[in-house]
């Protein structure tokens, strides 16, 4: 596994350095801020210029209402008039486990509902359709102008947003919709979105894990690619009938798109940070991402070791998830360490600054000062807080601190009982090799990344190694003993403060240090956001207002073209075929994660010749998974499921030279359903029979 991580790092460095040699990489480009357009401000002039495409407003309405937000983590779309929903296998993998009956394994065998009655409802799963969009910027900004300080402006902003929500919720056009106010450009613009939610969602088809995640971690974020990363669901109405979506759905075009053809991704990109200044990006490069990435790699290594001892599918899914994050963060950090890309951001920033008339404080200088003051707290804000991956002991430190604080408050009975229950659960099986290993890892990470001006871990270690100190703390604590724990709970607030235990001592060092860091970030957030808004407005004044905002997991329209790119001394084809899937399978001797199920043996020639995956220049990021990629005729030609390695710096800058989105070809989905799964009912529905 370590060899794999080393290979990945070398691959990212090579991929980025290989495009670094291109003359234009360090020069600002027209779409450095990306092409994730909002529906309230679509790039009509650009579409005409680039594609000679001038759709009517109805086109935008149709594609908006045909797209969906899949739960709270992915995108999806309607692909038939009868509520059929298409999204990714990896968006559905964790959900479908609960739908299995005794003896079934969707991971091994997949699932297909041969009839409507066989479709299985997923309790709690929902999709949301964006029905209404309203730009409320002028009204909010006018209210904010009444404030003199940043704090006063924020009060007026919150008041305006609350008033607008109440007002629109009472109107007939917005009644019954879930309203969401969205902040763009760090507060430069505001929108109101109205969603219709559908909560009766039933599984129609999901392929085996071997196909949905073919290639596993080695192929993740790469291309050429061979994955059938798709799932089909169906939305039902309040009467238990398939939802009528005849007005808004993407027709399925199994011919796909040709090379050079414009295509459009309609989905919900999660988060980008393309308006961060060069100093903010330097903070990300030097402090934020190295600590986060190290923490993830360390947890990944422990999970793999645990899986090798005791394999189970849930743990494997967790490993897949963290592997995905490691690759993403490695790619972002690789981009931040690419001098040409950083110079490009700096050049663009310098251009805006040189053309900006600054009266009073310089927002770039002030933001640089603010970021400088946060540097010593950067690793603490990332590494210190508890989560499940850090083990029970770390969570216990924060629970004990909360108990001690609550103990001195009036009318605290109910609150104390709740915290006691939490503490009791955390002290069970505390003195174990796994918990000691996790606590030692926690100490070593703090030691590795603590800032020279904020050192405290040596006080914790007391001259011992991380492993020795973790072993001593968990071996010597009395809190693992239920009787001693009850005695501790019997103490008054005054006596509790004097209580002595290795975990209490550790809690009284770690938690205040985290609170200090959290307060440093939280207390300066309004100020930093106000400065970021001023910088964004200056960018608009110089570059024009036709710039897309950063991604916010709200619906966007991203244009691009089907186009190849150069990599590793060769050229990537715009599409792959099932021939390539079988070649990869046999080249790796059918070993995981390149293994194929028995039903895929002896494929017909019609399948082998069919396209499987393809690439385009569309601007995507996490959250776009499950998005339909459509042509000018509003036909689904594919299903977005990934980006290539070269796309990973897209978190902070979009570069169309080698940045590619990766999609399952509509023709590939059709071929697999027809020739392997024999899913005739689904095939006929997709092609309109």
C-alpha cells in the first residue's frame, strides 16, 4: 500500500510537471476562475461565441428541472418520463446495503428489478429538483449598506435574508418548496433557491461492485478508464405511483457525443476555492493540506491493516472513501507546489491590484496580515478536534472538558446526564492496542506539525515517545473502571477541578489549545469574509462580472467539448471501449480490483465494440458525481463520475489544457444493460420504447 501511495505521488508530480513545461501554464487564462455557471446568470454571450449556440430561456429551464441533487452528497437526473433517475454507483453504494434481503449481496451480484413491483424503496433517501431561482443581491446589499462595521453589515444581511425567506415562502409560486439562501463571491451576490423534494425513491438497478468500481484505487482519478459507475432509481409520487416527469427529463442518446462536440454538465459541484488570494494559497500549501493529507494517509494505513486482519465490506467502503480523499488532496497539493500555477495565480492577482484604485485599507494586505496571524493555529484546527478516525480517547478528552464546564452551570442536570452517557460509552474498551495506536498517532501528528510559536506537545509527552506516552496514559487511567468513573461523577464542580487522572490532565492541555485555535479562526471570520468580498468585487471591476462563483453544492451548468489530451508521452483517446475493460482484466490476471464477475465471461462482439467511458473539458469537482452530461438537444450522452489526475488542482484554478471530466458513455450503459444484464424493461424505458 505504501508503494501505491509513492507511485501516486510520483504520478501526480509527473503529470503536473509534464504540463508545466507548456508555455502558457504560468500565464493567466480567460477561464482561470472556471466555468461553473449559475442558472441565474448563464453565459449566453459565451455560448454564442464558442459554440454558435443561442438557446431560448426554456432550454435553461428544462435542463435545470431535469437535473437533481441526490441526497446531500451527489448529483442525479431524470432520464425518462416515468421518474427514472440516473446517478453513480459510488453515490449509491452505501445506501443500497439496507435494501438487501437475506442471502443477497449487491456488492457481488448487483441488483435489477425485473418489474415495477420489484423496485425497492430506500427509507430516508431523497432527491431535490430546483424549481425556482431568484437573484436577491440588490435587496440584501442595500440592507447591508446600512451597517458601518463588518459586524453591523452581517446583522443587516441576516435580517434581510430572514425577511426574504418569510416573504417568498408565503407566495403561491414558492409555497411548499424548501427555500435556501445562497451566498456567492464571499458576499458579493445572493440568491434564493426553491427546491421540490421527493422522498419515495426506489432502486431499479445497480451493477456489481467489480464493475461500478472497476480499477479501484489505482484507476481512481485516471484516464483511460473502464468503470460502469452507474445506478438507476425511480421517484414515486404521494400516491405510490411512478412520478410523472414527462415535462422535464433528459432523453437517452446511446450514440453519445463526437470528438469536438460541445457538451454540458448539469450538476451540483461541491466546493472550489478559486477566489483565494496567493497568500491564502500559500497557507493552504504550507499548513492546511500537508496536515490534512498526513492525517488521512495515517488513518488509511491503519484501516488497511485492520482490513487485512478482518475483511468486511463496510470497512472496505471506508477505505475506498479515504483513498479517494487522499488522491484528491495529493493532487491539490501537487498543484499548489507547482510554481507555474502559483505564479499564474499571482500574476492574475497583480493585474487586478494594479488596476484597482484603493482608498483606505488595502484588502489584499489586510487579508495577508489576517492569514499570517492564523498560521500558528493552522495545524491545531485540523489535527486536534475529535472524530471517529482518531479513536475514543481523543473524543473522551473533549467530553471530559465539556462535563467539567457544564458542572459549574445552573440547571445542568439533563445536560450532565447526556454527557455522562457519552463518557461511559467512550471509556469502554479504552485500554486496547488499537486505542493506544490511535492516541500515539495523534501525538506524533501534533508533534510533526506544531508551529514554533505554539508548542505544547512536549509537555504532554513528558520526555517519552508518542507510543510510550499513549500506553502509559491509557494503562494508568482510572476512567476505564466503572466504579472509579462513578466516583468521579459524584464530585462537585470544585472537587472535579482538583481531580487527578492522566486523561483529565491531557484534556486540560489539549482542549484549551483547540479552543484557542478555534476562537482565533472564528473571531476573525467576519473580518476575513468582508475582505474576501472586497477582493472579489475588485476582480469583477477589472475582469467584468461574467465570472462564475466558487462551487457551493448548488446547481451549475458547465460547458465543454469532447477532446483528447496528451499524457505520459502519448495521447488519451476521447473514448474507451469494452475491449479495453477486458484487456485490463486479463493484463492483471483477473486480480482485484481488475476482476470481472462470471456473468461477464464470453462477451458478444457487439458489447466489446461499444464505447464505455469518455472525456470532455467540462469543469467539475466533487459533488458533480452523478451529473448528466448532455448535448445541445438536451439529450443525456453520458454520466459524470470522475476527473483525471490533471484536474485535481481545479480546486483553486481551472486549466482546460489537460483538465478532463470522465463520464460513463450512454452507449456503454445501454450495451451493458442489453448484453450482460438482460435488463430489457430498463433498456426499453431508456430508449423510449
